C-alpha cells in the first residue's frame, strides 16, 4: 500500500504544481493576460468577484451537505436513489430537448461541414469539400454517426421534427447518460448518499446550462464516454472474477471507439491503463498472478484497439472514403499550430497550408519540416519565453466557462426550422444567443460554475495529497482492498486532469477541447468539496462532544 500512497503523492503534487500558477493567473489577471482576444469572454463581474461567489456557493452547498450527510446508505436506499436518479435523468433529457427546440441554429464551421456531408451521403451524393476529409480524416467517424442517425430519423414515419434534429436529441441523451454515470461513480467512490445527491444537482446545473448540446459535433457526441469508462473502471477495480475482464474489455473498447471520434477520449483510456498498471505492480499478492492478470488486460487492450480500428475502416467503406495517410494531418502539425503566437496556440490556417504545400511529397518530409518548425519556435522564445507562452495559452484554455461558445469561425450560420411556439423561446434566445439582451448573464453564470469546479479539483488534489502523506507516516499502512480500489479511481481522475492539461498545452487547442471532460471534472469537484465538508463537520462534531 505504501507504493500506492507514494504514487498518490506524486500525481497530486504534479497536478498542483502544473495547475496552481494557471489558476492564480485565471483568477487574479483573467482577460488582462495577453492571449488571443477572440477567446476572451465578457462577464458582468471579473474573475475575482466570481471567485468570491464560488466560495459563497461552496458555503451554501456545505449547508446542504450538512443536512444530507447522514442519509442512510443501505441496499434499499441505494436502489431507491438510483431509480430516482434515472427518472431525473429522463426528465433532464426532456428539458434539454425542449430548450434545444427554442435555441437551435445551424453552425457554419466544421460542425456544419460534417452535417452537410451526412445529408449529401443520405441523398446519394458524396462527402464533398475537396480535400477537407483527406486532411482531416478524424472527422469521418462523426460524419458516419450523423449519417446513420439521419437515416434513422428519415425512416421514421411519425418523426415530428426535421431529420437533423435527431442529432441534437442524441446529444441530449449523451448529456443525461453523463449525469447518470457521474452520479453512480460518486456513489461508488464516496458510499454516501448526501454526496451523490449533490453530484446529481451540480452535474445537472453545469451540463444543463451549456448550449453545446445544439451543436452536432464530436464534443457533444462523446461527452458521456470519459466518465462512463471511468465508472466501468470503478467496477473493474471492485471485482476479482472473470467478469472484471469483460468489463475491462468493454471500457477500453468504448474508450478506443470514442477516441477515433475525439482524441481527448484517449486521455481517459491512457490514464486508466497507467493507474491500473501502477496499482497492480504495487499490490502485495502473488507476483505470477499479478503478471498474468496484467498481461491479460494488455492483450484485451490491444484487441479492443484493433477492433475499434476495424470499425473505423467500416465507416470509411460506408461513406466511400479513400483514406490517404500521406495527406492526413498529424500530431506534429497540431503541435506546430499549438505554438502559434498570433492565435496563442488556437486554430490557425497555418497548419492546413503546410499540408497542402507538401501535397505530392511523402508524409515523413512534412513531419520533418513541422518538427523543425517546433524546435525553431521554442529556440526563438527560449526556455523562459516558452514557459510564458504556455502559461498564457493555458489561461486562454481554462479562462472560459462557456468552452469557446461563439468562438469557432462562422458560428451561427443560418436559422433552424421553427420547432416550437413556446413562450420560453425569446427569453432563452436572449440568454444563450450572442446578440441576446441577457447573454452576458449566461457567460457570467457559466464562468462562476467553472471556477467552482476548478476550485473543487484543487481541493480534491490537496485532500488526496494529505491522505497519502498521512498514510505514509503510519507504521501499518495496510488497508482494506476496497479502500485501495476507491483510491485508485480518485487518482485516475487526477491523472486524467493532468493528461488533459498537457494535451491542451502542447497541441492546438482552446477551451472547447475540455468540454467532453466536464463530467469527470465535476465529479472531481464534488468529491473535493464534499471531502472538505466532511472533515470540517467531523472536527465540529468532535469539539461539540
């Protein structure tokens, strides 16, 4: 167990060392930091005031936790709570669908391109857009998904909306699934109904306020996947039967399958694999059985990756897409773009121009050019300049609770067919649309909730660090296996956050790239805040006695 505590100390400290400077700059300087003006949001009050509001909100949530903390956690209450959570998630879906009917519009950037291609394929046409898909082959899976959903809705005789609306409905389903998995994960980790109730309330708040559900793209379509595979992993860690291998295969397959659609999903898979290897090596059971178990899991991981790749080939065939690896944009291009000063590492046309300029050449030559460009940019800045650039870039990525809403190219391209005559349409559009009279309140509330999440993540890291140090100081550090399994899930979330931090730091990114990890981050925040509440109330109870 001591090795596990050492690992916990390492990962918790790493998160704090990486993120605390960024968090300080987000709160203290905010939009005054020199980064891409396109990705700065305007709020009623600055981040310092919103930080204080988040503290007040945490105090209010603490009062709620005080009354909920002693709810009995029995098989019966768990069953009832799970049933209530499912019912609430169904209601959450219905509310999101009705909100979407009021505020939906067509996007004109990449989301509009994949939507158009899905329609054209259904009508018997081609993907279109010249070399777009040749270069950005990663958008073929989302095009395939939208095409299949379009076929389904078009084939329904009584479908009440235009066929494209099923894309939004699907994303509303994924939002509800994300809430369900997050709440069940909190229940497994905390074994406390009060904490789980708070997780349900908070997840509905932070996921419900986001209008990204109306944009059919990789972000919304995969939002449930990271937290779902994390929930499956919590079940794997708690089992010692053959079923654990089936669950392991399911989670790595779902992770790889969602990863071909949104690369950030791979971060969750990699984090789980890292922690599972570390935890298995740190166990004190028979070495041979541990190696056999670990070898079996790695074999299943390889099979899952190959199966996901085979599924991707099937998508290519369905859409009559000819994959050309020589013209496909690669990781070196995204890293080169990620060092662009003009955009502070956000999207730019520079990378696309490089790919097109090397048309007819082999991919290796292009990668050498891009890698040379990466080295040149880092050398020109020097170590201090590069660190300063990354700091400014991370402030840009984490200083946006709307997750780049209205920050992508031709964002609101044209109007959606009228789907409802609800009296809520005008107020909702005023709140969520950029030209609305109350839009600034949307950005303000979103930013306040996001700061609350970031504070909770830091709290979770500190709590794990304190727990691990306390465990190392004890002469007898043996604990129940169940406690070790629950600790592994918490540390896995820490590693996921570190992975996402490094991902958006090194590669082309903006706040939108964090969107599908919100359920994981909100789970961390709830556990962090409730962990603080629990310690405070325990101290309070001891003083009263």
